[in-house]
C-alpha cells in the first residue's frame, strides 16, 4: 500500500478540534502561493468552490470538467435545499443537533470529527452564498426561510424553490469566472481525466483526453484535487446525469488510493417510476415535497382504482403509521425500503405496480394551491412534462431509485487520500455521510469542502513541496500517457457486435437485483460470479465506433463502462464482506423483527478501505479497516418511531 492509513484526527474536545487544527496547521506564505500549481478535476459545487477559493488565495489552478461549461455540472440537479444550523426558526436546532442527526442518519458509520466539522462550518456556507447573491427563499419579513427534510425534526434546510443546486452552482461559478478572468484559474472544459500520475509516490499530475479533438495530454501540478462526484451510474438507471462516472476515482484507486465503503449507495424514495425498458435515466422529485405531500398506498393488495376513488379509510399512510415521530420525513433509506415493502406486498400503484402515491390534497386544502405552487412549482411542472399528469389534481407516483453514493476514495481529516498530494472533496470522498446521507447534506458537504476545509488543509501538504513539481517529460508521465493510449486503442480494436449500452444495462440490472435496496450473501455471490464473465464478454464483443483522435462519444462511454465493469466487482465484494445491515446497506440476513437494519457494532464499526491488487481474477482487493471511535455520541439502535 502507498502511504499509511492514518486519519490524522486532531486531539482535544470535539467542539475544539477544527479550530485547534487550523490554529496549528502549516501555512504557505502569500508570496509563495503563486509558485504552486493545483490541479482540480471537476467543477461542480465541490470542485468549483475549491478552484475559485484557491485561485482567490493566490495559487495557480487548472480546473478540468467534461461538460462544455462548469454550469452544467450535475450539482445543478440538487433541488430541495442545503442544511445549516442557523436556528432561524428558533425550533431547537444547534450545531450539535445537526452533527447528531447526521451521525445518526448515517447509522453511526461516519467519523465524529469530520461530521462535527461539517456541522460547524455549515453556517458559514449560508453567509457566503447570501453574499454571492444566491436567491434563497425568504419569509414575509425578509428573513431567510427554512423547511424540513428527512431525518430531522427541525427546519434547517435553506432553499431556492426547487432549484437550490442550480442557484448555489451559479454562485460558485461566478466566483470561478472571476478567478478565470484574473488569470488565477485556467479552465479546461470538455476534457476527461483518464489517469493519475505518481512521481516518487506523490500525486503530481493527470492524463486527460479532449472530448472534442481526442487529443491526449499530460498535466503536472504540485497537488491533485478530485471533485468528480459519485458512481451511481454503475446501476445504469439512476437519477444522475448520463455522464456521471467512476473513472477518475477508480483510476486513482488503481494507482494506490484506497476506495472506502463502495457498497454504500443511497436509494432516493421520491423518483418518477421507470416507464419502459428503453429508458436511459430517471428523474428525481425533490425530497422537499415530503414536507407537504403524504405518502400512501391502498390497504388492499391489487386495488387498481384511481386514487380519488380510494376512500380515506382504505388508504395506508404507511410512513405515518410506522414512524409516527417523523412520518413522511423519515430518512431516505428507511422510506425507500418501506416503499419497496408495500409494492412487494402487491399494493403498489401504477401499471407496473412499482409506485406509491405522494399526495398534496391535504396541503392544498390547508394552504391553498398558490402556496404549494410558490414552494414547488417547477417540480410539479417537470412531473407533468414527464408523466402527463397534473399533480395539483392527482397524486404524484413515486418509487425509489439510485441517487447518491456515500462511498468514495478514503481521505484523512485533511481531505487527503493515502496517496500523498491526492486530495478528494465532495461526493468523490467517503468522509461525512456514513451509510446513509440525510437530504440536503450533499450541497452542504460539497461547499464545506471547497470553500472552508480544503483551503485550510491543503497548505499542510504543499508547504514542504515547493520547487518539487516535475515536468511532463518525466518518465512517469510518459508511461501513464502511453498506458492511456494503449487502453484507447484496445477499446477501438475489439470491433465486436454488442453496443456499449447493452453491457451497461445488463450490469446495472444485475446490480439493482443483487446489490440494490436489499442484498443477501447468495445474491452477492451470484453477482460476483457473473460480473467477471460480463467483463470478459465486453472485451471480446463490444463495438466502439469511430476513432480515438476525434469527437467520439462511443469511445467515451466505452471507457466509463469498462471501469464500471471492474468497479462493480469491488462494490459487491465490499457488500458481501460487510456482514451486517447499516443505513443504505441492507443485508436481508441482518434485520430486527420489525424489518429495520441490524448493525453489528462489535465487528463492523469500521471504515472498509480497499487496496487494488489487480482485478478479482488476478488478486482480490486487500481490505484495510479504520476503526470508528465514538466518544461523544452513544451507539444506539437507530429509531425514527
């Protein structure tokens, strides 16, 4: 293994760790910052805010994204809001309560120190974004408004209608543009990272391919920051943008970076149900809708009457029944499994029977349609465009779908991986959400990492690295570039008969069935037997059109699917090895009598960090464990009843 698995958590009381760490961290003087070049891969909320802030501080930054503009990063798709412990509603919120809700929501599988820091800096994010002009919703008197999200009993979620991610991204984007104009940040759009370059064990550069011209290039830097999002598209159908992929983090994993908790996948409960076999992605309805929408199904199996014809007495508001303290705002993993449960009982709605109702009739009667329209109008519009149904007049139909991934590259308290110089921020790392992310925490983590954590922790690595940036003529760069060219040529040379998408669709269906909302040992073993076979078939029979030195979306997709076909094996290995249920990882063998996740704290209160040693057919990945210690919170059976 490259490096050493040391979380570098500061000593001292939990509430003082971050302040003390900043007070004693090593710094880089302003006149030396311009001597460093930082590579940031990804320009969403985490990457965009990191690149803008580092540029503002005086570093030279190269920022890469595969979209044609940072404005198209998948962060725009986050609709419902961003958490912060401002307690504007005076309903009992605090930094500690946000910390505790996040730890509990993650089923006690996250580091206390990282989560407390996240809660602590959350308030700074709101101030920053307001100053940037983000148009958060406001109360009648002008104060910022809040609403509730799943897993919380307070209103702490700041929002801009149903466009919160887009508005926050525009705030980060304008900060990024300012630094681009100042010359501090150089932007490389439509450029994909295909490998990480290590020199003397340190991350010192990347190999990229232009998605417009096909040109492969090497870029050197003093440090590399990955902000490339999650790997939910390994399931083929997900709420993620079609371009979201695992390539950057997986290629870093193959160069020695540890991949932590890859089996932790979040299934979101409020997605528009699948409508046909040829669908390529799914559309999410924001969790914020559960503030005013009530979730229900008919009590009787096989009841196919239109919703208006089902009397109140014959409806099962199952979340309100099972979790009276939280009701429709139960956390995502619990809400998703509950929806699957009632559909498996034959009580699902819609033609497929894979759906439940999200009903706004009570809220409209109580508040008026105009109020609901003001809060969620664009979401209702999206729903009608896709389904042809008016959700003001008829309940929405929703069903769980793959959404977010809590796993990612392992990082220490400084957000640096075990590979020196390789820092990982946002959804690409594993650090803050445990086994289940609470709603509105993704935007919080992305901006916390980019604006308020990485700029303080990166100098500790950079300070002794002055003058050590290698040239792209270094043999390690030439070797990495050659490896990328060879892989590209290999994909183009297969010249088989099956499309890239057909392999991806088969892999996704396999994972959804065997490693989706529920897993068991037998199913995971089946997947682990099939995935290598499918991978071999891919390399024998995939058809990749076009050539490498040109605009070639077929080649782009093939490279990403090839990585998914390897990563899926790691994901199922992790799920099989973690012989417990926790959060989004639900092993059917381990559940309480009433069907809740049953943790095994004695044997599995650890981060699972995997080291690449070759694909499973060569050598299985090596497991490293980071024990999680809980000094402030008490490990208890998670309950929302």
